[in-house]
């Protein structure tokens, strides 16, 4: 890669060699340290590449070997500059364009959030804006560790976060778990494992610590499941020594949760007329310019569908320019009533979406006991579901000091 770049900067030519003794010519080039590459035979002739400086040294060698060298192609920066030497405005524009691109590369033009589920992009971006982390800020003012600390403090459901700058993009990677809002205890410190939710233990594999419950046991929130206290028994079966560890185990807790959602069967239906109006807009930095047409009057009731095309040079080099198109579709609001099949379909869709969000958080749905009832005015989904999860957390143990025999009174009696 670097070699090809140097060849382009210095410039090179492709020549065709013909004549009486081309082999002797090649030997003389080697003797005079003229570098050749891309050598290939074309019938009785040869084609090869060499630098501009090397080509200027060929005249005595060609004369001595009675050969002829003809230039077939010219490549490299010197030939490009020579071609446009009389086009000063073009050269100035090219230099100015490169300077502008360099200046734009010093700023953040796109902030992207990925890995979020319950937190929307808009919520995260609005908080970042309140902290002066916005589109158009200088890259030198982006401090990843400070951004990570602020987001962790403001959104306790975020369990892991990473902020990185790629090109002109600030990418925020997050992992969230609404049920894991507790702090982890350092691995080198003793810790008990306790239940974070009530339920029944269905699986428990202990790697470190002393089990306090067994599979099948019903536990409440805060109950100790694995103790950090480990007792070493002597030959007589009595406790000979006690020490504390950082408890470690894989535990699954099964529990039942209620579910109830309802919505009215009477609703306002949008009847689209088929009329549409399309307008364009341009976003430069943080300013938006709408481009509307004089014959467009607007609609009393309409849906807005917008699509945007951000301009970028590479995958991560975004420019502060966005082209947008807004389409309005006119509709007439009409009173309507869901049929039983439509209401049940909507309720099932909402329930499936709810379960999918639970699965994303790592919860497994074991049973679904939700029933859908369509009444005169409302449709209600009610019941319960059974799930399994690793609903545990760590807590610092209450460590008791080793018991010591009080021999003071005995010593006094002997005295």
C-alpha cells in the first residue's frame, strides 16, 4: 500500500521495449540501479513500468543496446498537475475542497445510539443535548469517559455503556436491564447472593460459597440463597475454621406475574382520500430550510411521513447536510367499531410485543395464562404468566468475629 502511494506521488510510465538486444538492456538497467516492475513479454517485445527519473536515464542504454523505448501510459501526481497547470481555478477549488473536508472532519455530525430497547433514541439524544453534547460539537470536546459516567448516572437501567468516535460520528453503545439496578461488589471482597424477586428456585449451580436453600424452595425478596461464609469441619465434625468468599452461582427463579391490558372497541378510523402532498427540506448543521410549492394548500387532517438522506463520504464520515422529503396523506376521521376478530388480533399482538421485550431482557416465558375477553365497550386481556430469570443480586455479608475464650477470670483465680 505504501509502495503504491510513493509510486503515485513520484509518478511512473509504462513503456514498450523493442529492438536488437532487449536482454542486454535489462541487464544494463540492473547494473545502473534502474528499478523496473510489471515486466511482461508481448511477442518479441517487452512492456514494463519505471519511474520518471529512471526513464530519463534510459537514453545512453537504449543507444548502446540499439533498442527503442516507447511510452504507452503515464501515471501519477506529476502528470495530473501538469495536465491542469493552466487551470488555476480548478486547482484552487480542489485545494479548497480538501481543506473544507479536513475542517468538517474536526466536528461531530452524527450521534448514533445502539443496543437500546426501552430507552428511545430521542430520550437519550435529548439528555445528551441538555449536557451540551450535540451535533456540530468539536471532536476535541468529546470525552468518552465523562459521557459514559453521565449516562450511567442519569439512566440507572443502563448496565454497560461505551462511547467512541469514528470519523465524524459519536457512537453510543448501551446494554440495559431494568431489573438489574444494584451495584456489583468487587470480586476480591466477600459477598452473599440474595433473591432480587420472590419465586421458586428451579435450578441452582453453586461454584463458590455455601448454599442456603435448595432447588424447589420458595424464597422471598432479600432471602440469602448462597452464603459467603464457608466452614471447614475438623475430624470430630465440629467447625475448625471459618472464612468468607465472594459467592458465585447460576440460579434460576420461577415466578408468576399478573397481566392486564384493555382498550376501547370504539375508535376513530382514518379513511384516506388518496390525496398526497410532497415537500422537500434541507438541514444544514442545526438549521432546517423548508422547500414548499405555491400550489400546496395543506390538509385539515393528514398523516406525515418523512424520510431523510444524510450525506456522507464514507461509512463514518458524515457531512452536516441532510436532504429530506415530507409526504402528507389526507384522511377523513370516521367513527368505527372493532369486530371481535380484530380486537382479539390487536390484543394478541400487544401481548406478543410485551413478551418479546421480556425475552430481550433475558427472561424466559414458561406459561401463558392470559385470556382475552371482548366486551361491549372494551377488549381486555387479563391473567398471569410464568417466567424464569436469574433474579439474584449481591450484598455485603454480616461477618462475625471468631469466638475467643475469655481466660482473664481463670488467670486471676490462679494468681
